[in-house]
C-alpha cells in the first residue's frame, strides 16, 4: 500500500522509519518531511495545513492511508475534510476528527470531559474576560504555586506555573485581557498544582478497543536538572521504571478505559493515537493533559520499541479490528538525546552544515529541523530541534551511554544538548 505521513519533525521521521520497514508498504510519502525522511520515503513539499494540496497529493500518488503527525491539522479538522470529500472519504486517516482532537485543542473541553467521566485530574475552573473578577477571587482560594493554562493551542507554551499570587494575577490579566497567547488565551483554566513525577502514556485506538504502546518520559526544559525555559522536548526514555504493576493497572482502569468509553458515549469515533500526559502523585495517576497524537520526542523512543508491524496495527485502526491484532514490544530500553541549535528555544540560527553522521554506531538518527541543500548536497540545520539520537540498551544506563557517544560525533555550529536525560529515573532503576 501507499502511505502518506503528514508532518516534518523527529516524530514523523520515527513514524516513516518504522512504516518503511513494513513489507506491506509500497510507496511512502512525507509531507513536507525533512532531510532524514528522504532516506526512507519521498518528501512532498506540501504544508500540513493546506488540505486542498494534501488532497491533490493523495490523488496523484494513489495514497491508501494518511497518518497525521502533528496536532494543528487535526485540530483544524483534516480528518473531517477527508470524510466530507467524495474522492477522499474512503481513504483512512490515522488521527482523530476535530471533535475528538478538542481533547488537545481546548483545555476547558478536556477538563469538562474528564469531569464527566470521573477521570482523575487537578481541580479547576475556567474563566474569560467577563468572569475575570471571579478568576481573581478563585486564585485567592488556591494554594501556590498557581497553574494557569491557555485554553487553546499555544505550541506548548500556554501553561504558566507561578509562585506568587500577585504575579499570577498579572499573568492572568495578560492572558485574558492582553491576549498574551492570542485567541488561545481568551479562556484560561486555573487549576490545582499537582506534585509528582510525570510520564507519557500512549494508546492506539480504532474507537472500539485500544492497544497500549510503550510508555515514555520526556525532558521538556532546556537546562540540566529540569531548569530554564520550556522546549518542545530535549530527550526521552522508555520504559519508565515505575510504570508497571499496580500503577499501570490504575492508569488503565481510571484513565484509559474511561476515556475510550467516554468518547464512545459522546458518539465520537476516535481513530488514532491518544497521548495521556500523566503525573504520578503518591502512586495514583492524574491526567495533566491529553494530546491527540504521538509525543515528540517520545515517539523517538516509543516507536523503536514496537516490534510488531505498525502498518498492520494501523490497518486495524482503519478497519475497526484492532482488537484482533497483537502488539509486541522490544524489551530493551530506548533513550533519545535531542541536539538543538544555539539559542533554542528562543531565537536561533539556521543553515549550519551538519557533519559526522556517517561516524555514528549503534544508534538511529531521527532528523527534526534539517534540510538538504540540493546544490551542495549537504545537510543543514533548519530548526531549533535539529535531530534526536536514539540508542537501545539492556539498561537505561547503557542506552544513554550509547546515545551520548553518538551525540558527540555529530557536529554543527552551536550544537547543544542536555547531558542529564533520564537523571531522575536512573537513581530508581
Ligand atoms: P502541558 O502544556 O499541559 O503539558 O503543561 C506543561 C507542563 O506544566 C506539564 O508538563 C507539567 O510539568 C506542568 N503542569 C501542567 N499542569 C500541572 C499541574 N496541575 N500541576 C503541576 N504541574 C503541571
Ligand atoms: N513531548 C511533549 C509533546 O509532544 O507534547
């Protein structure tokens, strides 16, 4: 079959790498892809949010399935666009319809959904400009730190955690009144701060049943020891040592199954990945956020740990028979280290030549912000997160050692990476 992947990051390269390995795939396309996806498929220069151009690409290339990587096209309704189009409606899309993507697209929607189905999450209230006085009053009732969340999509930047009440009041006003995050912060969720250790849990669902994928932990801050600005993610590891036994049973019983059942009860046919951003509070899981897609850089460790044919599983999603499929994990640990451009996550330079990729050993390089310069045939940086170096190991220690040895070998001007990925879990391994 012919498959089209939408997106251009490390997550999409990991998906492309895995799908390309399936004997079921004839042609693999990535729109728009990066310098790494060119090695496993054919890049098509189409913007993920330009649905008419995606339609043309699907028809021209005789695409049998579309796999959507990022959240924005999903929240913009790419799946609905296919369902509403005479020529596209029979082409399966892996990724939820807009109504379900709202689990990520609106924090208020997600919180209400969790409240309706008794899914454990921080207590909260949502406010807008006409209720700002009530919002200030609600803040007074909370204990610090204060958690303020822009309702809409804000490229991972819409959550603020603030120690002082006065600062929280000011930020709240900036969000709602001064549109700090544009329309996304016209509504703001204020919620209770939860103290615990975070992890990311993923499932694939056809809307009827689900398959649990390997879990992961990502490292979001730019600085060592989880300090400094938030990024898209600086590295990840899978498995997470505490994600087993009784804890995972609680995750399934209290979070995953009620979510699948809730979607069904609301008449929403969810087809695709669900990402549960969880926090373990003294052994009990709480939902911090839902995402309607795979995580990035979690995908760069989760997908390498899926041994089964991913195309076969995605066919199960498309054909409503996922429950007949088997999913096998690779028992090894996978660890991924993200190489980023100097200055990231603030202003950074692009266009730096990348060298040394031919020297790496026993790792997989997943490109993120890279582009191939056609004239010089060189690969250059084209984004803040440049590439993820993923290695396997029998222990987390081994996997990280190999990922770091290989991270050393790749060079570009201004290369930076965190040297402490997995630090909080290694102690507990
Ligand atoms: P999100 O954009 O929803 O992933 O939130 C960004 C980060 O903020 C999360 O990864 C958590 O580290 C933190 N966070 C969000 N909500 C809470 C909460 N209620 N309590 C503690 N930390 C939180
Ligand atoms: N790594 C977090 C995310 O993909 O949102």
